[in-house]
């Protein structure tokens, strides 16, 4: 048991350091540097080193107990900041995925919907015009899909991409994804579940990075280079979130494509030897059963 406990302890410590301590400690370092230098001396490394020398020269830090308490306080504060980032990361996820039931969300949704419709009309006109080259139609199609695959109903691309997965599944199989997915999850293989969970975790990590960008933007009030850090974090968060949502939506659609027929067979709607894919009629009946509709 000792090697097992040692391995578990090492992994837990590594996870604690990576997820909680290091991001918070990095933020504390930027905050300390920013408040020390300010806007006027934003790149004065000598001023920063002098402040560190003055801090380390204080007699109170010569005591082992005091130094240990200071280190413990920094670690706890770093962990607390990381937990706060996780909390605000959940709020960022909610903004990215939920419907726009607040003024800013409704405004964003309307703007995205208008842009999507404009590109859709231009694409339809280009298809009807025989003089339009194929690459012109493809360019308009890609521009429209950068906004959303289907007419936007969410404030952001992320929410619309997952909503599009549900719409595409319903159009192909008559399945209500919200009702069927929890049951479909139970029959997925463990590797498939791990892959979907991994993409979901990546999306949550991107949302946390987006929350950190807001924190660094706050530090920019005292030290303007923190705005560059915030911009870098926001850009990376957007890139990672977009890739994660695209992968998650594709995996969910693939799971339905591959296993929806098996689920229909398990509940007795379809015989095991019936050829072909799940029919829309069976998909609609499957959804009705799982919604517990009378």
C-alpha cells in the first residue's frame, strides 16, 4: 500500500500545484509587480529588484517560523484566487452557452442573427447566379459558418454550435437530444466517455482562462502591461474554447450516429437484425418515452 499511497499523494500534490497554486501565484506576482511599478515606471526592473531587496532585508523574515507562515499564506492566497477563477470560469461558461436572456445577450444574439441572415442571402444569390465561381460560394459558406452552422439563437458561437448539434440530430433521427443523451451516455464505451469528458474539461479550462483574463485586466488599472497579458489570455481562451466546443459537438453527434440505433434496440423499439439507421419515427418515439410523455 505504501507505494500506492505515495503515488496517489504525488499525483494529488501535482494536480493541486498545477490547478490551484501556480495560476494564483503567477497572478499574485503580476499584481505585486504592477502595484510596485505603476504606470510611470512600468519597465523599471531596477526599481522592482530594489523593492525585493528591501522586503527580504526585513528582520522579521529572518525568523524561520515567520517565513514559513508567509509562504503558507501565499500558497493559501494563491489557491483561494484559483478557486475564485474557477467560480468566475463557471459564469463565463454560462455566458458562452446559455440563451441571451439579459440585455447584452439579446443584443449579441440579434447582431449575430442579422449577420448570419445577410450572408445566407448573399450565398443564395450567389448560388442562383451562374457567373458566380465555386470558390465564391465556398467563401460565403465558410463566412456564414464562422458565425453559426444554423440561424443563431445564442449570444455566442459556442452556444450556437452545441445547439446546432441538437438541431442536426433532430433533423436526421427525430431525436430530442436533451431527453435521449443521458440514456445514450450509459451505453457508451469507457474510451468514448473519457474522450467526451476530456473535451468538456478542456472547455471548462478555457473558460477559467477567460476568467483569469478579466483578473489581469483589473491589474491593468495599476500597471498597463497587464492589459497585454489579459489580451493574450483572452485570445488563447477563445481559441481553446472554440476547438473544444467543435470537438465536443462532433463527438456528441458521432455518439448518436453510432449508438442511437443500439439504444432503440435496448428499449424494444427496433429489432436487433433490422437493417439501416434509426428512423425518424423511432427517434421521435424514443424521445417521447424518455420525456415520460403520456
